[in-house]
């Protein structure tokens, strides 16, 4: 490992590779800030540029920099505009946007930057130490285990439900799962529930749905409730950029836990930053005290630090299956795999032996990249946060423009705009009825993967016997059951204790 690290240091600290790191981080950060323009689009566009560079190390360092730069910068639109254009930053908006509405936009961006830096850096250390070992662990996960992992993700909906809204959260999750069935199915390549519309044959677009659930209702709320914009908008001063010592103590253990948890979730092909961020948020809410739990969803600093740490650590962890097994864990890493093959580099178990300079240069560049991202973002926070100081009559068209543009560019289809507006109106009505929208998005994101892996497991094992036959699957399903039962038990026990105290008085 030490020998490989020295090779990586000598490769990563060359002038060319340092420039690639800085360029990738810059491009990724600014693309990530624009809702709807995720890392997949820009990496696909930049593959020809990477190939013309010639040097495989420099090319993959550039593309990797764009990837984690986009995840790092993606929190900005989630926090300031409630417009998460990347799936991995959806959970960031749950507490980041309420903080911005309270006039703490600068502090929210600072917390996000520090949490992202720590998650990415700790993830890079774990990648260096555990990559060879974890590649064998990742191979133990088959379709049955991934199905169980999706169930674990769905079991975390109680964390997004708020007080007394568990039934509504379940309804919204089921609605998300139903929406995930639109389009071609996993078992048969036949269109389902498309109502004869060719545009729905591939299902609903995540970007369109995310914009409809968060960004569009927010713009409508600003129109319908002018007093809402006065909380952090027109004439608002950007202050409180620094984190107090007490707040630092609060988020330090959260960052530590979610860096490790997020990295190990990222190692699993198909899991990635989205599941890591949702589970990170759910875990921290469930282990928080009752007083802290009530603050989640209203601007809790822990609720912001958890998903931001987890998604960046998972982003780093996703390079384990890519580099050591040649297995892409997400759409973005699939594009990176294609770029590596186009550069005549075959990722897999022999990459560390045949091309150690590429393997270790990528890992070392992640250390450098996270430092570059922190240096780039922290000084810009006061400038970026001033977006909220834009008068409401300018801010609303700004939100609507990026919402419509992000949805259209995602599919390059005008029908998406009609779907966006229709769903946005429905989402606004649901918000007025106090239905949580996050569970719907969780159900939609996990629904497709849940169905694919369940169908594959059913075919391989000729029924549902795989649940009992595979101990790891059974163990994950038990964890999912506990994630549902334990919070309900704790809430009931706390209610009984409070009633007993009241009766005693």
C-alpha cells in the first residue's frame, strides 16, 4: 500500500494532473449548482475531451473531479432554492432549505461544505486502506441482497414522516412505488400504465419528478404566501457564516458515523450516494434525542450534515467496485467505465498490478480534490448565499426558469414540461394537505431497483425461497423490520411515560 501510495503521489502531483484536478472540481462544482444538470450529463459531454488528453491518469482524474465536484456543489441549489437536480442531494434540502429560510443560508452552506469535505476525505482514506479487501465483499451481494437493501431503504420512511404523519408517509411511499412501475417492466419488455403515450415508455424522469416535488411548489408557495419570502429573501442580510463550538460538537460525531456508513454503502454496486444520503438522514434522526427529532425537517444542523457527509463518502466508495471489479455502481460510474475502456484501460482485479499509477493517482487526487473544493467553496459562500437576497419578483422567475430548463434538458422532450407542471400542482396541493413529499421520491427512486432485483431473484431461485436460503438477505430484512418497529416503540413508550407523569401530577 505504501509503495502504491508513493506511485500515486508522484503521479497526482505532476503539473498536468494537478491542473486536471482543479479543472474537474471547478467544472463539477458549477454544474452541480445548476438544478437539473447532474454529473452524468457533463461527464458524457467531456469524454471526447478526456480522450484527446491522451494520458489515462490525467483523463480519469479530470472526470473523477467533475463527479465529486458535482456532488459537492449540488447542495447549493438544494439549500438555496429547494431544487435538488441530483438524486444524491435530495435529502440535503430537507433541513438545508429551512435553514436558508430562517436567514442561515451562509451557515447551511458552510456546514454542507465542511461535511462534504470530511465525508470525501475520510472516504478517500478508507478507499486507500480497504479497496482490495472490499472488492471481495462487494461480490457477495447478489440480486437477493440488493432487493433486501432496497427494503431497508424504504423502511427508513418514518424518519421523513414528521410527528404523527407516518400513515401519510406510507401513502406517499406507495404512490412513489406505483409511479416507478410506469414504463417497461423488469420481467417483460412491455410498456405498462403508459396510457398509449410513447413519451412514458421509459417511465417518469427523476429530474422532472424531483423538480415537481420541491422546486415548483416552492415557487408557487412564494406567489401564494408573500410573507414566506420575507423570512430570508428580500433585503435579507447574509450573516452567521461561522459554526459555533457547540454546533461543531453536535455535527462531529454525525460526520464520523456517516463518513463510514456512507462509504460502505457506496461500495455496493447499485446503492450509491442517493441511498447513502437517505439512510444517513434516517439513522441520525432515529438515534437523536426526542427534542432533536422534532427539529429535523425544520432546519436541524444534524439533518443537514448527515446526508451531505454520506453522499460524498458514498461517491468515493463507488470507485471501489469500478476500479477493483470493473462493475459500475451507478449511471455516472458506468459512464466513467466507458471512458476508461475508451482510454484502453481495463478496470478490474489486475488494475492495481498492471496500471498502479492510474489506480493510486485517482485515490491521491481525491485527497487533493476535496481540499481544492473546500478552498474554492468556503470563500464563495457569502456571494452564493446572496441568491436569497434577490427580490421575490426576480427570484420566482429564476426558480421557474431553472426548473423548466432542468426538466427539459434531462429528457430533451417537451412532454416533460407538461408532466412537470401537472405534478407540481398536485405536489402543491399535497403540501397544503400536510403530506410529506420526500417519501414519494424515495419510493420512486428505490421502486425500480426493488422490482428489478426482486424479479431477478424470483427467476434465479424459482420463488421467494431466496429470503430464507440467503442469510445475508434475511439479516437485511430483519434490520428493515427493526427500523420500522424501534422508532414506533420508542414513540409509544415516550407517550406512555408522558401520560404516566401527567397522571401522577
